[in-house]
């Protein structure tokens, strides 16, 4: 429920059709396709599958920390990445966040 709307399958509309009235009150229950705004030939579904595989197959941070051995090239890589991120952040103009003006 990311968009404030719950989308139920179309075949449930005959049994739960009374839930359409809840949409008026801000609950947002609709019947239909759950991913109707996603293009069918888009790369969204393969990306979701790839993300699932990465989440399941790759070791987590604690497991990697137990087998971590600091070496010289690791230090050089960290320094290069740190300075690259620092210069990338400072290269862009800062935009002030106006909390109350949205």
C-alpha cells in the first residue's frame, strides 16, 4: 500500500463490491490490475526478480564483516570512493529544503 490505494483482484469485485464506497472516504480500495501503471514491456519485472535474487543469494553485512580482512587495495578503494563522493556532492549547487512551503 504505497500509493494510499489497495488494489484487489478483479474477480473479487462481485463479492466485495460494497468496498467501492470506501474510496469516497479516503480508504482507496479499487478492483483491477495491481500494476496497471507499469508498462508491460518495461524492465520493471526483470528488475524486481533480479533484486529478489540479490536479496536472497548475497551474503549480508554481518556475514561479510566476519570474513573481512583489510588489505592495502581495500584502503585505496575506500579513499578513492570517499573523495569521489565528496567531489560529486560538492559539484552540485545546494538546494535549500523549505519544510513549510510545499
